[in-house]
C-alpha cells in the first residue's frame, strides 16, 4: 500500500492484553520452487499457522486455508450483495470447530461441512463452524452462503482519521477494496492473516451494466440483459490482504510488458490522465526487474478505481483514478506497488510485525527510482524518512514493528515504511553492489512467507554477520 493511503506518521495503537508480544514466527511455507514456475507453483498454499501478535481478534494458530472459491453477486441499484464461499482447509491441530473472519453485518444463510448442514455461531466479526472431531492434518470443505450490506470497517488509530478497512462502495455502486492490514472479512469468510496464502477462484456477477474484477487471469466472461459475470483465477496463491474485489463500468486493455508479459489495465470510461500515465507501466516493470529479478507471476494488472489510492492487490494492483498532484507522484506510487509484486506478494510478511520487509523494500526502491529520474534526490528522501521515523520513535519509543508500549500493544504503521527504507538504504551504503545482488535474489529464493529472522539470517549469510546485526540494531525497540 502507498504511504498516501496509510499516511506518513500514521501510528496504530492496539490496546490489548494477554497475547504474546513477540513475533515468534519461523518461516512458513517456504519452498524452493523455481522462479520459472512461480506463476503456477504451490509455494505458499500449505502454510504453517502462526499467531500474529498484531491481529486483535484472537489467535488461530491451527488453520491453513488451501483454497477459496467465491461466487459474489452485486446489484448497484438495490445494493443487494450475496456470496457463496467454498473453502478447502486443513487443521494443524486436533479441532472440533473452525473460526473464520466475517463482518458481523453479513448474515450467514447456510453452512455445510463435508456436505452436511451445520449451525454456525457468530462471535463478533467471526463465524464459528462446528466440524465434528478433526485430527491433526485433517482436510475439510466448508460451504457458506451469506448476504448483507457491502461496507467497510474502521480501525481506530492515533491520527487524524480512522483507517478504512475492507470493501468500499460509492453511490453509483462502484466497489473497491483496501484491506491492509486486514479487511477482506467485509466481503467473504476468510482466515484474514497474511501467513495464510491460498488459491483463489472468484466469480463476480454484477448487475446494472457493471463488471467485476479480481486477481489474476480472466477465465470466463458472460453478459446478458445488463448483467455481467466474470471469473478470475490467479496463477499463484495469495494472502487475503492482497485479494482484489472491484466493480465498475470497466473495460480492459492489455499492454505488453517485459518478455511479453501481459499487463491488463482495467479502466472506466472517460479520459482520465492515469490511463495515459499507465503507458509507462511496461518500462517501470522492466526497471523493477533489473533490481528484483524476473516478474514473479504470469500476468500483471492495474485496476484504476475512484475508491482506493494505491494497493498491491496481487497481479491486479489498485491505483486511484483522479486526485494525483502530478504524473510523477502517480508513477512513483506505481513503482512502489509494482515492487510489492516481488516484496509483499511473492515474498510475503508472515505476520504484520514483519511488514518492514515489504513496505521497507517498496519505499526504498521508490526512493531510488525518484532519484534516478531526477525527481527527488536520495538524500532528500532519506531526510524525509528520517524525520518521520524520528517523530514516531520520539512519540512511541518504537518503530518498524509491533511491541509492548506502556502496557499496551503498539504498531508504528509509518515505521515499516520509513525504518524499513532507511534500513535498506543503510545496507546499500555499507555493502554496495553486494547488497543490490542480495536484494535482487531475495524474492526468487524466498517464495511464500518470510519474517524478520529469515531476513537477518539471509543477509548474514550473503553479506556477513555484521549485516544481520545492523538489521537487528535498526529495528531494535527504543533504539
Ligand atoms: Zn506499500
């Protein structure tokens, strides 16, 4: 997500007690799948559940969703929304029930487990599904039908505005999504945690002349009487925060990226300047490829939406339509979101305290691009990052990750951006081309989930133990 969305010095304080504050989350789902197969690989489908110290509604360290098959229906005139979710999962501990996230205002009409009808209960923003006795490693299919209003949730923050979570709509019935750090539970039942990457297959039936868009390849499209049904299948597993759900009067156009990569642009009628700006998308992707290796998926995409500023929905990035102060700001943000396809979507933070691994790399390379383009010198970007970082540290005594603070749990949301970017910059200054080469190989060698320990281990092996110490020192609480 871009800083424009999160804000420069957005600091989230989650006042919770009881749960562990450290991110003890060894690498989940890492595999050695070759990059050539990345688009079709299973890297990330089977994940080791971990407790996320930042997720405020309870631990779920037993659940691994393998696939979501979603059928969503939206009528912009009546505002009727309904869904059917077919969820294939496994449990990594013996269980008699499974809990998924689902907004309280969505009504569950029916639930089936392995074909048998069951009665669910609804703790706040969750759905508890009785499963019968499940042994460790057991697989089950849950089918849930639900309906209700499409609306966002909010998260209280220590800043000027609460953070909007999940699905957003406008009066015309356009739909957009911004679910970082979470929020997909506002449109489907989900294990809404970044470690749990899964396969998706999303069918959207939109009335009123609108067209639904989701992640990955469009595999089916049918229209009748003002209704359009589209079906999307991403080529690789994704985390729920990167799941796309956009509806509008969209048409698509395919640009050719590096080595023939299709870049599918979804836009609405009208001569928005952003459509022209997107002609630069192929060269921007080539620029990122030189820094991070070959694009990790079989298709790239951008959805121009009036509802979301910039968000790294996997292979279907959301970019705001309108409101950009300049072409340069739009393109710099697009570079940031493109970087997330490698750092965020291919290589994914296992828990939110590991977010500096995606936002730090994206912010750093955005800064490098702006310096190379002559837009902002690197020293000016570094000054900005340092000022924001200092503000957060002075105020909260912590920065790039979540930790205990005066008896509460705190997560400095600007910290992952600024501390992470300063960290990458420091590594580059110290190790030069060796760091650049290590950064380039990081996404290829680390598909699936990664955490702080994995990064420290990686840079220590590539650059020497002092590099790992540098990372730890930069991230140290109160440093
Ligand atoms: Zn970002």
